[in-house]
C-alpha cells in the first residue's frame, strides 16, 4: 500500500511540473550574406523607431517561407510583413512551430552580434547601436577565404571541416569576434595552438585554431579570462596535425574559425555537436575590424570597446 501511495504521489507531482521542451539537435544555417546584410540594415535603421525590426525576427519569418534558405527576396518580404504589423500568434500551428524553431536557432547563432556598444576615440566614449561583433582578423591585415564548410579532412580520421579557413600572413593578429569567457586554450592535435571562447549567453562557442608557433596567444591570456569583442587573442599560424606540441604540420598559414551552437550542455564535447557554416557571417563582419598598434613591443587596441548590453545586464 505504501509503495502504491508513493508512486501515486510521484505521478501527481510529475503532472504539475512544467514540461521541458526538447533541445534543438541540429541547425543548418544557410542564410546568405546579402540576406544577413539586408536584415541587419533594417534592424539598425529602425532601432529608434516605434516599430523596431529585429533582424532575427525578420530572418526567422523568411526561413518559415523558404525552408531556411532565406533568399534576399524572402527577407525583404518578411521585413515588409513585420513593418505592416505582422503578428506571429496568427500563424498556423505548423508555421508557428517552424517560426519558433528558426527564431531559437537564429537567436543562438546571431544573438550576441548586434546591440548597444561604446567606442572610445580621442578620450571620448561614443555610444552606438549596431554590429558589435568584429571580424576575427584585425584591421589592416589582408586575408582570403572561401566557403569550405563540410569539406573532407583525413588527419586522424575521416571527418568534415567544421569551420571557415581564413588564409593570411604569419603573425596576423586574431581577435575575439564576440565577448565571452575563455573555455579552452592550449594545444590540440588537430587545431594546434587554439583558443575556445564561450559567449556570455552560453549559446555560442567560438573556436580559433592553428595559431602561431612559439608565440600563439596574446600576452597574459588564460583560461577563465573574460574578453570583450575585438580583444586580441592570438596570432595566425599553421600549427597542428601533431600529438607533439608547437609543431607546424599545416601546409598553409591560416586561421580556422568555427562556431558551435549549444542549446544544452550535454551537446558539448560529444558526437552530436552543432557546428554551423560561418562563411557568410565572416563576410558580414569583414568591414567591421578592431584596430591595433604595437607600442614598445606591446599590442594596444586603438579604440577601446564596451558592450553596453553587458553593462546593463550586470546592473540588472
């Protein structure tokens, strides 16, 4: 009798607990540069207007109508719908599920890239709203890249390339695309000297690999440190493909830049990690670069940066 009462109590208790939605298991991020740029421009242009158009809202609606392809025409149509007072609660049940999926997926991929920030110039801090993420390559340094996500790799075992390779000169300064906390730093047999940074909302894990031999990292950088968007983290090289540390076994000098989405902590360090194609994102960031100069052998950021959204969150 006691056992029956016990199980009845468990059943009643479980019925009143909120149902936890299952985490997203896969994201096929196929938003082209032109669509990202248009949605971003709409977001920035309407920031101070009563009808502020979020680029994530625009892209999520466009994805519903294109199965995630987000063509430029679909994105323009979605922006027009939002501007005309689109109400997502009016969607059909199936369309609503699709919209919610894309909105959560795109929030995970893009959520920390746009917002309020301040830049210091000539001793004055100026606040702005817009793209607050930076290209991984510092200003003044050339690079080339192509959409190589998913290309076959053979070192160690047959696997797919889960990032975007940016080819440049040895020692090119590499910066944090977004602010966050350093989760990994050191040698990896595949990535050589590498840095892994988790975004402040924990949704994005940025991976910077094949850093320079002998001097791969920015001075004073350690696991657990907090970095701001655009902070110097290391220097481009060609290390990796070796169990022995500090070895150049990569033929071409380049930065491997990758982004992993994390909807649940169980998705980290496992066979079901969600890495997305960042090629078009890198294109979007190409004209937004952090400037550095070397003074007496020390790298200095030319225009100090503050993430005002983070400051607001801390005050809250």
